[in-house]
C-alpha cells in the first residue's frame, strides 16, 4: 500500500484555466479515480466545483495559489454530490466577494448541509449563461450525469468545457492528461464509468441520447475537463465524444459485488490478526 498520496499541483489546461487535482483509491484499490475541480482566472475569477471535504486543506491551498480569496467572484457548482460540494461552505466563507451559482433543486436536495445564505446565491439552469467580466460562461448539461441538478460549464473564449461527471475514467496512477493512459484502457474506462454513473442509459431512446451528445459536439471543445478524468485535449476530445456516443451499445465490467467485499474484509481481518 502507498503510505502517501501523489501530489499533483494545479495543471494549466488553457489560458488562465487550471485543473485542481485530487484523487482516491491510490494504493488501496485496483484503480485510482480523479476528483478534480477547476479555476478560470477570468476578469471576475470563477471556481468550478469544490472537491471532497477530506481534501479541504489541499483544495483551498491549490485554489488560493491561483486566485486571492477576496478576488473570487463566482463559485459554480455543477451538481449536489459530495465530491463536488465538499468544500462549498468553506470556500464561500473564505471568499467574501463570491456569489454561489447553483439552482433551486440543489438547494432542496442539499438542505441544511448548504450553509451559504440565499443572499449570496444565483440560480442558473441548463441552457442559461452568466457574465464574468470579460466573457460569458454557458451552463450546458453533459450527456452523462448522476444528479438531476447537473449542468456543465462551457467557456467559449478558451473552448474549455467542464463536463462534471461525464467522460469519467479510472487511472492506474494519478496523471494530468488522458494522453498518458493506454488508449483501450481509457476508452473502456469511459464506457464503464458512463454506465455506472448513468444506469438509465439502458432505458433511453438512442436518438434522444445522441441529441445530448450532439449538443456537446457542437460546442467543438478544445479541452474537456471533468471531475473524474485527467484533462482531455487535442484529438482525444473527439475520441471521448465518440466513445460516449457509442456507450449504450457497448458492454462493460460489472461493479464489485459482495464476493469482492468478502475478500476485502478477509484481508483486513488477516491484517489485524497478523
Ligand atoms: Fe455525481
Ligand atoms: Fe462526481
């Protein structure tokens, strides 16, 4: 087992646009899963998603290595899962000039866990935009999602699309760009994660699903960033969109079941007895 976690400093992925890294599973699971967030140093700086609570110190250090707390003007939450909202209250506490971009259903679903007062909220839904001084950012729902509150975020000035839980893939070790992954491992990983994140894919009319992929394709992203993937750039963008398009018809690895948990529990028990 690894005793330490690999430290990835923020990665510049486009002008004034940075991926903030975290991951889990390293050294303890067969694969590692990225837990990224993002910063856009627009005229009015934007933080996109807030990582896991257990990574709070590192998360805040990384964000504030790029932008001063008082300069953060917008905090955009893509959806209400714990890996995207883990530090939302801490970040908003630290950034007195920030407005929190959420939506009505996030408020309903988060309940009292959202400690930011309504006077600091703005509600932005799929298809809506907001101004950040030198550009408009567009909320666009990705094709794969696991919360009804989900919106991605597209920056037309850099071509970066924040895909939230879409285009996710496991890694064998923490890396910054999907170019570092074996090609088949990467595309198989997207298929598997797509099915895990959105099991309703099996229920959806394919024409309607394709329209949701077309919508992202039409943005012609230069870079796709997401919570659970290294950066996707260059020719990998078209490949990620293509494999997502074909996901409903492709088979995938089953999720670990009770027999796997039995093995884990035996290993833990043996470890204690040893
Ligand atoms: Fe999620
Ligand atoms: Fe997620």
